[in-house]
C-alpha cells in the first residue's frame, strides 16, 4: 500500500506496532497499522489526510475480507452456506465448531495487541476521525457522534447487542477522541 508523504502513519507488512516482526497470520498478507504521534497528526496536509483516509479504508476492506474468508472457511467445513445476514445469525447462534487453527488465529486477531484488538482498532478509528476532521480537535464532538452512529449501525446489522470487545473498543475510542479534544483546550490556555 503506497501512502507516500504520510510519515506520521505507516503501514508495514507483517510488523507489529511495537516494531517487532510478527508471526505471519495463516490467512493474511495484510498490513499492520502503526499509530502516529499527536504532533505528527497535526503536521499532515489535507492531501496527506485524504491519502490516509484512502489507505485506512483499503486496509479495513482487505482485513474485513480476510476475516469473512476465515469465517466462510469455517462454515463451509461444517457444510453451511449463508448470505451476509445469515452469517451473523449463524455466528450469534454459537452452534458451530471451530478448528484449532482458526481459533488460534481468531484469538491472535482480537488479542490485546491483535489487529482487531481494542487498542489497534480504536487507534485506527481515531486516526480516521482525525483525518476526516482535518486534524482539528474542535471537531472532536462531531467525530465522537459519528463513531457512536457507526456502532449503532453495527449493532443493528449484528441483530442485537455486540460482543463485549466491541463496547470496550467504543469506550476506548471515545476516550481517545475526548483526550484529543481536551488537547486543543490545553494548548489554548
């Protein structure tokens, strides 16, 4: 993925945010998002923000597709086929078995340092919100409302209460956005 000029945020294949080489996921040639510093966020130009938004969207689509493929593989191995809505119902039912390799990958993905874990997911959401807001903390309230709306839509698509990790991700994201909002009032003093 080419995001030249975005020095504050990098996408590095198979490298974790801590800078250590990660074990390559069984299903992925995906990039891993590295969180930027707040100072670097404010230094981006509108063009760099647009490139970051495009890169974040592409990364989310790619990783979402990989996750869908993982679930589809699990479902097909049990003789099940569904459309997208049926997949959510199937997952909610918990009437399935998961092979050891898929379970291990899923646990790694949602672990504290995993791509779908609370920290990495909230970092991506915050970076996306900041880029959409043109790095203007005065738009933080608007971005927080947009995040809440997105989670409401996800809850509706899921067909009920989202898993706990989703609520924790929402809470962490809103806290980070609120901290960003507070940073503008700190600098104004």
